[in-house]
C-alpha cells in the first residue's frame, strides 16, 4: 500500500462548499411563554368553546398577563397567580392521550371561582389542553 501523504482532508469549518452551523443553546426560562391550543379537543367537554363569554374573557386576560413575563419570573410566583404542577390522578375529567404519565401537567387559575387552565410545557410553549371549573379534586 502506498502512503497517503498527499491526501488532504477537508476542514468542515473552513470549507467553502459546505458549512456547519451550530445552533446556540437557548435558555427557554428567559423567554415569555407562547400559548398553543393545538392539543385541545375542539368542542370537547373541557374546551374554550364550552365556556361562557365572561369565562373566555378571564382566560384571555390570564394568557395575556402570563405572556408579559418570562418562565423564570412565573416560576417564582405563588400558585394563585402562576403555575402549579398537578398529578395526573387528581383530575376528574378524562385526560387527552398527549398527557402521558411522564408529561408534567401545569395548572393556572383564571378567575377566583375555580376556573383552571391545564396543559404542559414544551420549551417556551405552553400547550393548553383543558379549561374549565372542577377539572380536578382540591
């Protein structure tokens, strides 16, 4: 076998033909939450569409209030104004299949009369899956 002394190996960082971009790590706790209804069952028993007009207003006010702060700030709030983790077994209503046992359910309150928004966090996105009163036992 001959020697490979004339063989040049490309340097991926200096090559003109291709480049490798390394995405910087993002601290999602420094970002405000983005809210998604993607996993909510439309017209389901715990859907926003089943809420009264006043309840919908409270829900939107809560979403707007939370979206003005970062996840880190919200984590420091009391459970009455921020989020609290809720175990799966506490829920009285059927949980969507997206909420597997390994997914942490977060709950926030939207009025002073038992209204709750339940969902899960994925990076900086809060996926709302349930809204309503009496979702779980207190």
